[in-house]
């Protein structure tokens, strides 16, 4: 199997305020992406800006969203279905981000959304992560339960379109300098653990189909190190994905890391 490229997913959260600003960031990201050899980029803006991305046939920038609902259409005021996203040229959906889980999204809801997104032909980026670490290793049990609960019902035939984003809550927006970021060796250790759990769920032959991302204060300064030493297939980037100066630098540093 050909090794997949690094994947950098920009999670814009509820930013920026105007379509003009959104267009500027998209333009700058696309410009930088043209020179990338080993990296693909996904931009996940708020819904109103999705159509501004206009993914190109052979381009390296894809469009995604930050959430989807599990039904296809109907009387669900305020919701957006995976099928609508697909038909609007969206390819990826972040699901179960900790900021949504904080609003009440449970593992069971995340699993429903994940299954719906995969069935509609989207690539699902399912977020998991502990809120704190302890010396007794309880967080590993927590991660295991959250991961298994978020993937209930996922069919093996969809696993190439399943991505797990490991985002420890304590590392999100916590400090973007290299000295503050999670150590690549710690990211690596947790990645191996997640793979072990995925092997228990789906069987070990399937684990290589599932990509794993790391997210939490990823920056231009630390991205290359995390990709290089974290054993991950890519990064989920919040704040820095909106930064006109730093995001291009971040992409460049990721692209410099051999596959
Ligand atoms: P951050 O956000 O990169 O700003 O820490 C990451 C995320 O919450 O997805």
C-alpha cells in the first residue's frame, strides 16, 4: 500500500468573522499548498464559509466541516447532514471535538454521527482525548472507553475513511511554543496505545487503514517535531490555521518531514 501523505487539518472553530477574512486565509493556504510535496491540507471553516474553499480537482486543499448531524434530511431545525456537506464539495467532517462534547455530545451521539458521515462518503475525523493525566494511568482506561464508544457500529469497509484525532484537552490552546507543547515521545506513546485499542476493536490487520492525527497547541514551531517524532499521520490545528504568517510556515515544516 502506498504511504499516505501527511495530513494537516485546520479547525477554524467559530472564526473568522467575515467572508472576506475567510477568503484571505483560504487564498494564503492554497498558495502555500501548491508547493507541498508530501502534505495534504483540509480546511474546516464554519458552515457559511464552506463554499468559499472551492477545492480543485488536482489541488491539495480539501474542504471539511466541524460537525454533522446523523440524519440525511427532515425536521431537524439547525442541523446539517453529511449528504448536504458531500453535495457542497465537503470531503471531511470533524466529529466529537472536545468543545462539542463539552456542550453535551456523548460517545453514543459521536458514534451515530461518525456512521452517518462515513455512509454518506465523507472522511470522518473522530476526536478523542483525556481531560487530564494522572500517574495511575486511569486516563488510558478513559481513552479506551471513549474511543470504543465513539466507534460503535463502524463497518470495516469504511476504515480507510476513518481518522482518529488525539486531542488531550489539557493541551488544547495551552501554549504554542516548542517548550510548552506535548513532547513528540509522549504523543508517540499514546498513538501506539490508540492503535492497540483499534486493533482490539477491528482486528490488527485493519489498524494500518486508520490514520491518527495529533491536535493541541500545534504551531509552526512544534509541528515538524510532532510529525517527525510523534508517530502520527497528521495534525489537527486550531489557532495557527487562521494565522496568515504562521500557517504557511507550519505547512512547510510538516512537508519537510519524510514520509
Ligand atoms: P489549538 O486547537 O491548536 O488552538 O490548540 C486545536 C483544536 O481544538 O482542534
